[in-house]
C-alpha cells in the first residue's frame, strides 16, 4: 500500500503527521457525538479514526527508524487536538441551557428573546445583594453568539451560565431549517 515510501522515504514523516492530525481530530468529534448520544455517527467516525490510526502505526513499525518520524507522530497528535477543538467550536453541535441573572426587568428580556424566536422562562429570585430576574432558555449552540450579543446589549452587567444539554423535549423551539426546505415550494 505504501511501497512508494521505499522510493521517497522523506514522505513518511509528512504522512504520519497529517494522518495523526486527521485521526485525533476525528477522535475529538467522536467523543462529542458519544457525549450527545449520537449512536450512529459516533461508531462511524470511530471506525474511520481507528482505520487511520492502524495504517499510520503499521507504517511507523515497518519503516520508521528515526527521530523525525517519532516527532511527526507527536506533532500530529498535538496538532490534531488543536484542530479538533477548532472543529468542535466551528460546528457548535448540540443544545445548551443558558441561565441568565439580571437586576433589570427580566420580562423585557424575555420579549426581546421571543422576537429572536428564542423561547424563555422567567422566574424571580433574591441574589446576594438585590432582587434578580432569572431567565432560562434552551438554544442550539450555533445561536449562542446571537444570544450573547442580545444579553450584553440588554444589560452590560448581566450574569449568565451555560450548560450542555443532552436531550430536550416538549418545549417551544423554532423549526429547524433543512437543506430540502430551500427547494420546497410554498414554504
């Protein structure tokens, strides 16, 4: 399979490096999908991840006999972790619960969120120094930047926490746009 490496041995560290970058990045995505309960995506990604790892390891055991190949392996692993984190932030997969605490009128914030098609629940509480309004909302992670902008525009002293949510059910959520909805007439 890699017979050309006998002719071009200088390619081995490059293949090892990029193989590890892809392998470790896929591992990061697999862990995300496992934690979200994606029982079809995680095994598929795991299969590809392990296949790449086995191919790379076999080449290291068969041909690698210098420090450059070993450093390529380690550098690919480190870079793969970095790329995996970038991918995870880019795809922003999943749902989050945002719990918001403000000393301003929470009802106004709920109305602003509703205009953005974000459902929210308001409760009142007592903080360490004052009365607060507590607003909870469940949104896709892709919507967090919009939500953060809205919160900071509403109250520059606002406090909020964000937690991952594994599943959601029976709430008021905007309909998801699909690729096919672009071509459906009348929608």
